[in-house]
C-alpha cells in the first residue's frame, strides 16, 4: 500500500466540483461554465472560477462549497479558490447539456 497516494488530477477535481450547485439556478457550477481553470501542483490545488453575476448573493456560499468539495477529495492539499471576473461569464460557457436544459441555442448566447 502506498503511504503517499497521488494527488487527484484536474479532471478528478472538476468531477468533484459537479457536486457544487448554484442554488439559485439549480445546476452544478461545472456545467454552468463557472469553473475556468484547475491546477494541481505539488501539495496545492488552485481553482479559478467566476459567478454568473458580480451581484450573486450566493457567491460566498458557492466558494465555501467549492473548498469543501476539494477538501473531501484531497484533504491533505492546500486549496486556493480565486474568484475572477474576466472573462465575464456568459451562457456560451455552459455545457451542451446545460444549454439544452435551459433551452439555449448557440446563437442565443
């Protein structure tokens, strides 16, 4: 048994973040296109993400949920969650399944 398991990669972390919901919209933050970048280096995980609006009243709760989701997956790694506003979020960033759920078409975004 390996006493030092390998850190999860960015795709495993992205998958774990699918458990984080935007409660106002009722969809996970990955399919909404809110997660821009995930980097795993050494003992650190860094996530760059945004909100659908700078006025999002649930922003801090979502950030806390992101931190908790990463901590469940890799409790021994340092976590950094950076909220960014560039690029600005738009419906074009949603996954195809999210666009279909909300009835968006590519020319709507």
